[in-house]
C-alpha cells in the first residue's frame, strides 16, 4: 500500500486536539512545545490552517503541519500562543509546526505535508509562506523552495531560530 492509498490528508477537527497535543509532546522538547490549551485555540481559530496525515490502517494521526495567517511581515512568537491573531484573508502564512511521529518518519509523510500545504495555500491565494527553524533544518526546507532570510528575531523556547520564506 503506497502513501496515496494509506493516508488521508485533511484539515483538523476539534476531536483531533488531544492527539495533536500528544504528538507535539513527542516531537518537540518541553521548552518549544505548544500546550494543549494553545493547540485547542489553534484548532478552534484556524482548523483550516492544519494539514493532517491520517493513517487509515492504524487509525491515527501520523503527522501534521500547522500554520496561521497574518498580515504581519515578521514571524512573531505570539503566533504560537495567541490564535486570535489569525487573519482569515491575510496573504502571509506562518508555519508553526511540522511534526511526524517517530515511527512514521522516512516514509515521505513530511514531504507530502509540505507539498500539499504549499498547493493548498497557492489555491487559497496566499502569497508567502514563512517559517522559522533551527539552523540544521535549513537544507531540508530549501529542498521545498524556501529561501533562507537569516537569523530570526524569534526567541521561542529560549532558542536561536532562522527565518525562511517561500514565495507563491
């Protein structure tokens, strides 16, 4: 069974919140993770900005990508904790997390999430997708066409970050 038959790619629903928060705890260190409350807020305010990979065989979420739309020209740490900053018709999308359960890595799920999210945002009329990442991940995102802007003003989790952008 290939990735296209086994997995459904869809937006988030409220019932996904606990599982999304659980995956967050697996994939991020404590200082960088999104709390259950913040995850619930994100799903409540911007479910359409999630793209979930759902394994139909094992009946669970294997990974997801989440974002937020804003007219801001800079990646704000507040995006992680304040879902009310979501602007439905904004032309900028800020990716907040890309996560794949460890047992599902190296199966093309992250690539599918990145490519499908890009296509969804193009269709939606988004002009730019921004993300912030650790330096060692820059080549991964460059493979999807993102350009490295430079060091980010973000101090999320007390860590240094790098800003990247994809022009649609």
